[in-house]
């Protein structure tokens, strides 16, 4: 199982990717 630090990193990466996807959608890309 993933450690707490690994889970935090994966969540940060997921949230960062979601934010970038949202911004790209807003720009119409």
C-alpha cells in the first residue's frame, strides 16, 4: 500500500493536472 507521503504526492499531482485541464478547457484548447 502507498505511504501517507506517497498518497499526498499523488493527490497533489492529480489536483495540479485537474487545474491545468480546467484552465485549458476555459481557453478553448
